C-alpha cells in the first residue's frame, strides 16, 4: 500500500498582521479573519465526535491562554484526547521561532517555557516528539542541533530554496539526516529532517476551510453535482505523484493552513468522506490507503523502514522562492526592534540570576512585588518568526516592544529587591534606559551619586561606562575607595539631534568599570568645582589613535579608516570602511516585478551608492579613551572609539532618518575593505554559536544558478562574522542580528538599516517604512560593531568572550547621594571565576527550592589551542550564596530527565567509523563540558546563612 498520512493542523502566528491578543480573540477581522480561541473550541468539539480523527497543535502561547479559560469537564476531555494521541502537540515552544535572527539562548528559553507548560499540564503524553517549523524563512543548523539535544526524533519544515527543492525531488532527498554540529559527537546533534510536499498547505483543490474556495465533496448520487469520482481520481493522481519524489511507501499531507479550523466541521466532514471514498477503491485493486495521522506517527513509519538517509552538514540559508526573490532582507528588517530584543534578553538573564541570588525577597521585598515571568513571556513571544524577524506590521512591532518594556518594568522591581537584600541598602534605585542617547535625569542633575554595575557573566568584566552629566569635572572612586581614571567628553552632535528634548546634558562622564563574576560592584561619583576641564574636540583628522593593544590609522585627506594593527601580535592590515546604500527595487524591472520588502532584499543594481567619499571629522584623545567622530551626511555619522585597555575597536554608527524624498527605497550598509586574501570565503555564526563557512556564489548542497549577485550572497549574522587568510583574521562582533556578505576579496559588508516604499507581496501588505511619534520623518537607528584583529589560530580566544559580553552586557542602576556606611559595595555570586571556556547560559528559579542551571562550553573543537579541550566544573563549589544539596541532569529543554531521553537512531548513507563514547564525569558533583556542549541541571539548593 501507499499510505497517505493526512495531518489536520492550523498554523497560528503569534503576531503578524494582528497582535497576539487580536489573533487570540478574533479581533480586527477586517485585517485578517482569524480567532485562535474559536479554532481550539471547534477542533476539540469535532475530535470528541469521532475517535478516528486527529489534530496537531504547535503554539503554546495560544494554547495555554485557551486552557486557562476552560471548565474542568473540558480539561478532562482534552486530557483524554492527548492521552489517546488524537490531540498531539508538535514543536511545543511558546511560539514557532525564527531561525535566522534569534539568539540561541532566547530560542532555548522560549522552547523551555512552552514545553514546561505541556509537561506540567499533560505529563509524558504531552511531550512533543517532533519539531515543526513549517513557516520560518530558511533553517539554521544551530536550531537543528538544539532540537536534537531537546530529545526530538525528527524535524519537519515547509520552506527551502526552490533550486534545492528541485534537486532533492529528483534525487529522492527530501528526507535526510542533518548532522548539525562539527563539535558534538554524533548522534548528539543528528536530526532526521523532512521537507513537506506543499509548504504547509493542503494539496491544490483539497482545502475545505471556511477561508477556502475549493468545492466540498458532494456524495449524494441523486444530485446533479455529484463529484466523488472526480475528487478521488484527482487525489489519487496527487498521491501517486508525491510518492515518486519520496523514498518510502508512506507520504505526508498537511491538511490545514494559517488560522484554519475555526469551523472544524467543514474540514473533518470532508476529510472523513475523502478517507472513506479513496479507501473504498481498494476493493477494486487500488493500492492507496488514507489515514488520519500526525507527524510522529509518520516519522515512526519512516524509522521502521530501516533505510539509510542522505547526510547534510551545512544549513538552509539563504532561502529563495524564485530566481529574483531572495528572503535575505529580513535579516536586517526593523533593526531597532532587533536591538531592543537583544537588550531585553540580557535584562531577562540578569533578572533570572538575581532572583536566584537574592532569594524569595526578590519577588516580594521593600520595593513591592516583582517577577521575571512577564518578561520571560514577552521574550518568548518576540522569538516568533514574524516578530524579531521584522516581518510584522508596524502596530504589531509596537506591541512586541510594549510587551518587552512592560516585562522589564516588572523585572526592575525584582532587581531592586534583590540588590537591596545583597547590598543591605534599601535606597531607591533608578534605571536609565536611554543611555544610548545620553539621557539619565539623575546623573544629569545630581552632585553625588552611586553607580551599581551588575555583571551577568562568570568571569570578571571591564566595561566602559558613559553617563550624561552637566559638570565639567568629576571624581570617581571604586568599592575600595580608590580613585578611578575618568574623563568628561562633549556629547556628540548626532546624539544631541536624536534626544528630541528628552535630556539636556552637555557632556558624558566616561570611566571603565570592573565588575566581579556573577556579581556587582559600586562606584561613587562626585561633581567637583575645581579639576581638569572637559576634553576638547580637535577639528582635524588624526593620523592614528592607539592604546597598548591596537593602533588605528586614518587617511587625513578623506577622514576614513586606513589601517588596523594589533600591537601584541605585530600584525597590520590595510582597512577602509565606509557607508553605502542599495537602491531598493520597486518591482518595475526588466528581469522581475519583485520589489524589496520586509522579507525580500532586491537591489536594483549590484553596485551600491557611496554616501560620501569623505568624512568630516573631529577627534579627542585622552588617557581614558580616544575618539574620531565622522559625519558622512545629515543622516549617517559614526564614532570610531578606542578605550584605554580595550583589545577591540568600537564603531558606533548612527543611521537615519533615511531620506525618501527622491521616491527611492534605501538599504544602507557599511563595508569593510581589507588587504586580507579571502579567496571569496567568509564566515558567519549560526544563532550566535557555531561558525559556518560561506563562499560567494556557492551552495554546498547543489550547483547554484546565481541570479541575484548581491542578495544571493547575504547570510544571517547573529553575533559575529569574520574574514581571514593564513595570517590575519578580522572578526566583526555585532550588537543585534543583521544580514551581510562578502562580495569581493577582502571585503565584508553588513546591512544596518532599511526603508522601503513598496510591499514585497509576501502577505504583510505594508511597506517597511518605519516612523514614530518622536521620529515622524523616519526612524534613526544607532548600534555598534566591535572589530578584532588576531592571528587565525588565536582569534576565537578573543571573539568568543567578546561576543558573550556583547549579548549579556552589565546592568547599571543608580542611587542618589552617598551610600550608607554598612552598604555592601561589592559582591560575587560565585566562589571563583569559571574558566574561559565555560559560559553560564541559564540560572533561573524553577520552583521553591530548586533552580535550573545550564552550563556550556563556548568554544568549538579545534577552534582554540587554549580553550577547545574538555573543562570540568564542580557544582558544589560553584555558588557563594547557594548550597547545592542535590543535582539531576535534564535534556536541553528541561522537559525530560537526561537518562530517560531516548531518540530514534537513523543511519546515514555515508560509511562511518565507529564512534568512541565520551568519558563520563569524574563524580556526581563534577561535570565535564566538551566543545559546544550545553548541559542542563536541576539543582536543589538552599541559601547559605
């Protein structure tokens, strides 16, 4: 028999054309008819009517909300459906996350949140066995690795490049084994992967939702419109055609689509008939069998076939659905939201950590009731593939930001309570969220104040602090009362322009804070009447700025960068940097009518327009920092900044509002051109973790026919990208997800901002033309790139910790006046700093007496001579304030005990040597981490007295 697995499903975006609330309630149906609560109501009613029917559900953000509103009788009925396998949860995260623009830590968190709800509510029968990413716009290798470590048996998706699909259909390789890590020992990161036949839609002509126009099955032979024979014949033709491009006698068909099954009776009534009439043909010799099924049932049959499967080791980026339709614009779309999401992730990790370190008083203390849950849920929603991706409508983007801000306000109460408990001071704490534009009312007005610097990393951190002030001279002292070098510098013209009456400081106080691991330190700041004057700007371009580690040279004629030297390693490269813009296609093109939009990047030409060949400059040089401020146009400026003890060069860019008075959409890039001999290769990270090699006009999986020479060479850059040869490696660490590529030898370009005048006809139906109440003329975006120049063999030792420090930046809080004498000014939650290879990914309260801990090895194998080996951590010697009484290891998503995690074994087509099993841990309390390994533990703890 050819077994056709019919999978009834709905795809419910956690925000897109409407907000998550509007989608749940079915509000604003003039925008899109969709109401998730009615989908779930209707599906449950129909499942209960017939024991053969099945349904799968994905988005726990919606399901958990629906569940809270149900009666005891309905809950009992749904539990029976789950126990019987007729209502099956797949994927099970809070949302179906994007794969290009999400950071791996945030992706793990949102999966953990959703899967925990399912575990707590339904037990083992609620645990998904299949990952299901039917709509994301390309697929990341790191996501596959994470899914494997979460215990999934397989992974199904709907979108891949049209050329890749065509080759795979011919070669019967639409089902494969994805080896998703170069470092983890197989099969730890191996994941069976299936490509669905129709995206995630039904076969053409077989959509029976109220939103569809296909005719129902009319099976009364006495009526004129009887069509059973026609329906069965058409379906059998589709089933046989599909079977020819898959390997086994089992095929899967997705019967549903976006927000379908609001009236589930329409679907099930027709599916019941389809199954009955197609299977009825078996009596006449037809060898096709239809059944209600789920992805896990289908996967079980593929596993039982005991075949070998093609092996894949790269990723599924970039994604194109036609020759000129590259979905690489969303790598950068809505750059301000992408940055705010990254900041919010850091805020959440700090909130989680201090909730643990401060104890129960953190949640209910002198500053009231605070929580981390609100921000946790807001961050989980923000991982959705139409959220951080930037592919939602404007009012929906505003809603995502509003949720993040509301969650941060709740976290601020928790942080204040925790810091009060740890420091012994209940002085009011002030949070200044606009320091990126030099706004903080307390520091601008106060004569004396304290700065508390909390470091969420497990190693000491040096961090440059910049505070808006109105004095010209200040004294800064550390927690031991020792004076700290500081300098007041003028606020830049670019900063003054974007503050929009929100602050009035004339200067910024700059000093370097040094914070202990997983802890805080305090600095006292006093304005003094007599002292050294504020640094003055020099109206010329210096030939060079340098500290003891780096030397940066400039062309005095153009004001542009000309070179970069690492003084420790004695290496120098030629390096120029400038800003350019691509003219976004409006669709009136001889080759294609496809315009650039929120999803798609389609420039009108392959050569970008330079914004200016010269930069007007001013500079300052002090012992604390050196800056060269560059103006390229009224809407592009930059500060090239080198701090006194920094091994990285900072490029702080400000772009916007992008002018559109010429009726041209603009996609702005910065490009670094170097003397490094790259031979058309460059490297990007996957979701902030493992590095993938890229090559211009090349795909590892098929022979590429390149039709978009710019957009077709763009890849997601989540936290870093680099170019290298045998001698030099230039790494760029980003502060948000962006798109970029290397289009010529020695070059690396990164897209910073986009403003478009046309929709790209992929459903959002709104141009990506961002404005706001403060910026009605167009959004201004600010960010920074960190440049590191190293020998290739040692480059990871620099960029790995630099990347983590950029993702998890210190949190600053402020108190007015002088601290009380009994205030604890410095604290570390660790007994000692952890080794450079170890990163604390998660420390969060799990229940009353247990915490969830994730430790990871942040280096790849063979990436570093110093740090790519195994490293051991003693759990009972980890924390200074917590006594660890018990430990149990869990899978990555913390919804299964590690020892209970059993996955299907799949055999690749390649011949392989037997793999050596890694050695175990030295003891129950000592855990060994190997390159790129993340280990998850549930610790039973008590606060040390």
